[in-house]
C-alpha cells in the first residue's frame, strides 16, 4: 500500500458518532478495535460520552499501550480535518470536569450537551453516572466501586489465561455483571431515569453510556440510545446523514 493518505481505508460517512466508556489506561480497553473503527468512519461531529480515560485504573497501576495513544492521536487528527468533537467526562475521568466549557486541541469539554439531528430531533447527551445516587444500589454493581471492579477484572484475566490453556472459552465478567444487574433491574431503572430526565427537560431523546449496555430504542416519539463501551461490546451510536440513529457493533 502506498505511503500517505492512501494508507487509510475507505471511510463510511456519518453525520455524528457517539462513543463512550473506552477506558483508555485500563488493561481491559479494546483500543485496537476502536482504532480500526475510527479509521473506517468519517463524521461531521463526534461526542465522547464519558469514561474515555480510566483514571481509576491509572491511579492504581500505570498501563498505557501504544494503541491507547494512537486512539487519542486519531481523534485529534479528525479534529484537524474538520470534525467537531465534544468531550463529556464521566465518573472514571471526572477530573476533566474541572475544565468544562474549555477547549483543548480543538476539543470542547462539556458537562452535558444538546444535539440536534438532521431531521430536527433534540437529544440530550450525557454520560449517565448522575443517576447512580438516585439508583442507590446501581453504583455498587456498575462499576462495582473502583477497587472491586479492578480486582474482579484482574482475577478474570488470570482465570481466562488458564481457561485458554485448557481449551475452554473465556469467562465473561460482563455477562456476570449483566446477570447481577438484571436481577436487580439496574439496566431498566437506569434507562427509565435517563428517559424521564430528558423528557422532563423537553428533549426528543437521550444518548448516554456509563452502564456498558449498548441499546437503541425508538418508538417514533422518543429515542433512548446507549453507546455501550469498548471493554466488552465494542459499540457506538451513529447518526446517518438523514438523521436516523443506529447502534454499531464493531468486530473485536
């Protein structure tokens, strides 16, 4: 393949892309699939909907792969090429909330945002950890508190090394958490709170992240879209040029 711009694969063009819960700085981050996704898409606007960095993990042990740096550089390159990028910090990168309403490298930091789709729908864009205190028990299960979450992740990595050696499929922490959350109705409760907040404020829909549960629901009158994560699901929400939203699951 020739050097220069020809090294970039053909892009699928979207009006807007919503990405959340990347957890750069965590050993569980799927940075390579995300980088591949970014190489294959172009967009006019991009929202980074929280937990892009995992400061909780970095405070415990420094883990930063080249691919993590490449993801940041790729986003900054899109900014230079004209993509408008809005960064909404989450609970894992909450230190960035000190810089709300400021710009860094052309990226605007916002606490929440309003996005208007091509077909005129007003969407509230927020990370979603705001609802943890309302839900009470939800803050325990997801992300199980900063220390328990990292501990369980570490145990899962060790166990899966052994499982692969003996020819067994990897054990899924995401599935275990999902089962616990479903038992307590956490996911539905989170969705209901996000929908109620957006409706109360007069929006036509809400786009969020936080709970690592990719989902797109549209009943024709209101939209709930959760962009999922790049730890377990490798997912994003995209807006097509006509304003239609879609949940994308990327290989990885």
